[in-house]
């Protein structure tokens, strides 16, 4: 973020942080979403602070951006029925706000549980490095693990094997931006962004929700270990560490 902010300041740009699922995460001494000019959070039900339907929040310390966003949120009307600008209906439903207020009280505890799950996974997959590459958190960052995303060899086969054993996983995201149909007018083709393409082929999110039990985590690790024991001699007959 430091470099991004530096470039933005140099060229007079605004920075909008997409902190959709990073609420509580940190970069150096700052919280995700509080570094740029605007920070955006998602309250989509699958997020670490999820509502009971769609919702989100924008934060800023800039008074004029705050005024602008407040107007955009209500169809661009200010005062009511007077429109200098075109906005939309971006209000958070009160029922969502009420639910989020209750859930917010538990966020710290849920985050800690996610971190504990991540630590368990990291401890138990560190031997697989080469077949599985775990997420790396730099010392200056604090991760809240809304997702625990590994990069795996034979990712699609691993995913199917886990699914066959009753373990849900997800791929975030299978198609990089430059290969999405909506951006085809930019003229990119496969090979233009090899790192993004490689990530799309290798990444797999393992279950990391707070309620995950120790038994479930051990089962997941056992199954990953089983899978790789077919492709990697090193893991034959090994068990999960408690
Ligand atoms: C990084 C990121 N940004 C934005 C979004 C979109 O959030 P919403 O569905 O609340 O608009 C998501 C949702 O998955 C996301 O993961």
C-alpha cells in the first residue's frame, strides 16, 4: 500500500481500497480500508462480517468525499428531489444494519478462530511444500483469513477428491480479468498475464469458517495428505499432527 499511495500522491489520484473481505486485517500500523482515500467493505453473507443479504460500507476521512458518497447513495438527490448528479439506491437496509450490529460484537472472536484454523493448516501442510503452497503473511501484515487459499499441484483433481470426501472448497477466481468476456474489447489473450493465469489454475480455498471443529480440520488435512500420497512418495503413511 505504501507504494500505491506514493504513486497516487505523485499523480494526484484517489485510492479506493477494496477491503471487501478484509475487515480487521492490518498493514503495518493501519487497518485495511483506512489507508486509501476510501475504503469499501462487503457485508455479503459469505464474508467474515456478513449480513442476511447484500450490503456494504464505504469509509473515508475526507469530508468532501463523504458528502459526495452520501448523495450518490440516495439516487444523487440533495436536497431531496433535487438532482445535480446521478446516483443509485445504495442504502443499507435497516434490517441488515440491525443484524450486523449483533454480529459485529463477535467479529474479534471469529477472527481469532479463523487465525487458529489457519495456524493449524499451516503447521500441517508445511511438509507438503512443493505440492501445496500455503498463504504467506508478511511480518508487517495481519491476516484475518476470510479465505485460506492454498496453491496446489493438480488443483482440479484435488478439489474433486475433497468434494468426493464431503469437503467443500472454492476457487477464487477461476478466470482472470483479462480473459473475462466483458474485457475482451481490450484485446488481451491467454499468456498476457502469466502470473494471474497461474494463480487462477492453482488456487484453492479450504474451509476456514470459525465454527470448524478440530476433528473437521484433521479430516481435511488427512484427505489432502491422502491425495498427495498418490502423487508424492514423501507423504505415504503419514498422519495429521494434533
Ligand atoms: C475482493 C472483493 N471485492 C468485491 C467483492 C464484491 O462485494 P459485493 O458482492 O458486496 O459487491 C467481493 C465479493 O466477493 C470481493 O471478494
